[in-house]
C-alpha cells in the first residue's frame, strides 16, 4: 500500500484541512518548497494537493528536491497534475529559472536534520542552512514573493542555562561554537540572521517557524534521530535500543501538527517573527519515549553503547522544551499528543 492510500494518513490530511487556517489565502497562488520529499515537506504538499482537489484552490506547487526517483514514488498520484511540478535541484547551487514567473510563497525546508548527517557531512549541513537559505531568498527576491518561510529548529536555543523550564522565542542558551556538532544549530542561527538581513535590506516578508523534533509516517527509514530509530525497531518487532541514560527532556511534534503550525505562521504570522511549534503534551524524556514505543509493540527497552559517529552527531542539549504560547495566539492547537502520534505512526508504517 502507498502512504497516500492509507486511511489513517488520509485522516491526518483531513484533520489539518479541518483546522481554522485561512486556506483562502492560498487560492490561485503559487508555492515553491525546498526539501519537498522530506518528513514535513512531503506531508505539506499532500495537504495542498488535497485542498486543490476538494476545495478547488488552484494552488500551484513547485517542489524542489535532489532525488527525482524518490519524488516520483512519493508524489506519483499527482506527478502529472498541472498544479504540481517537481524540479531536481541541489540547494547549494544558485536557483535561476526563467520558466517560472512570480511565486507567492517560498518555503525553505531543506536541511540535514539527523545526527549521522551532522557527523558525516558537517560541511553540507552548514552550507545547506546558510548558502541554501541565501539561494532561496535570492530566488524569492527575483520572483517577487509575497512571503517566505525559513523553517528553523529547536536547536537554535542551545543548552538550557537552568533558568527556565521552557524556551520562549527570545531565549538564547549556550552553544560551544568551536565544535563540529555546533555546525547545525549555529548555521540555523545564521540562517535566521540572514532572514532578518533580507527583511531590512531587500524588503522581503519572512516568517520563521521553529520546529521541534518532528516525527510521523513521512519520516525516512534511514533517519538517525533517536525517535526515528525507536519507531523503526518497533515496526520490525525488535526491542527498542536506548543509547544513553535517556534523561534528555525534549519537545516532539507529530508531522500533522508541525505542518498545521507552519501554515498558521505562513498565513497569519507577523513579518520577521519566529514561532515555536510545540505542545506540552508531547514533551517527554527520552527513556519514557522509548518505554511508550516499546509498550505499544510489546517489546522491551535495552541499552547499547553508541559508536563514535553516533556520539559525534548527538545533540548536547539535555533539556529543550519549547513554549508555544505565541503560536497559539494565532489560533494553532495541537491535535495529537505523544501517545496518539506515536501510535498512528507505527500503525501507518506497519501497513506500508
């Protein structure tokens, strides 16, 4: 069964569409999305294509990604649609397209987002978040974008200084910038600063959704984030492997809630502002997350020693919970807590 045909996945799409997002702002518009085949980007496209079908939005999507074969597998159901066009593209190269006219919304989602990538491709991690971001912003300027969204990360907050329980958008914790692992959070910070520069100097309208650790059935099976590895083990009926004491206390977000929050920020958020996309009912310690997943599939949690590459890629933050009051004031509410989100993910992926 293809993902798009799964009943629970279709329900996720419809649950997002049912939210009071001003979808009419997408009527007859064009979206350009980098990272189109990723966890968040692919679900976002499925939501828009559903809106095109059911509500006649006539919203054109230009989907950017490096792997056209992967795109054809993921978007086969709409690949020949006049409202969808996949463009093979390396985000680190200048993006010049004479065949594309003005674009209303530019969403930059492309990024290395898992630990092994941070450890094995630290240069690519940094350049995607800085050079890739500049390429997207330059494209937005050239094609008179109404608004851009630079999708940032909870990792920009760094380590909790011990003075707060949750991070509001103005919080700034400690990052040792003179390390290889700092490449991801520091380049995301730089990407945000670059957005502010384009707002001031080039007049772009940009908003910044800060996603936390996202998961869901659109995740890549080779994703090396802990939650992804736990889910992969659960799907094949193996014990859940914990490679630390598991006391890291983080926020997590189911993909449908992440995408819904992104749309609120894109269509309702204020120019130049950053917004946390998180919910307190999905804040959990890593060891408890492992136990939740193990219990769902009737397996145990076992401990293993991480190898050198894994250690190099792991986040050093021990407590990173995000405050989403600012986003909630726009109207967003999470639809799934950590238990229901994990259950849905495992049920959907187990049938593919």
